[in-house]
C-alpha cells in the first residue's frame, strides 16, 4: 500500500507518511500540532517530522496561536492549497485499485475494522500496555 501511495504522490514530493497530515490540515485548518496528533492517533515525534517535511516543501506554515503562544497553528500555504486536489485525485486512483472486486458494503466493513485496530493499538500504546519483544 505504501508503495502505491509513494508512487502516486512522488511528483508532489509528498511521502506516504505525510499526505494524511496535509489532508487533515486542509480540512481542519487552522489546527495545532497537538490537535493533529489526537485526530490522526499518531505520536508527537512522528507528527513533528511529517509537519517539518511538509513545511520544507512549502505546503504548510506555522503561526503562533494568538490564544496561547505556547502553541503554533498549522495552515496550508498557497502551494499547499494547489496540491490538495492533486493529492485527492491520486488517493482516488489508489482507492479504486485497492477496492477492485469489493462491494461498497465490504469496503465499508474493511475500513471500520481497520479503524478499530488502529484505535486499539493507539490505546495500548498510550496506556503503556503494549508488549515489546
């Protein structure tokens, strides 16, 4: 799956680990990095790296939060706004490939199950109950 995503997004210099941040900011801006962590259920370090990459590519900018200077609000740049529809098209092509041969109901069940797994893993990691080899 990551290979498909990476291939489709390579022309935009967005990796398979960054597109979800770009899209979350696009549909929720402005938002803090902390809110982004919580929305995507991803740890702070991973989020910080992804945002730094999107910022270095010119897609995202940070501004001090006027309500609380300890936080930064994340916004898309003009270039970020221009690339979002292209990323959406690429993700649509990927979705069409991976759901080939599945009925809509089957695809919806699959997504629901994957979300449950992600939530379960995220809860285990945050509570420290995840077993390590």
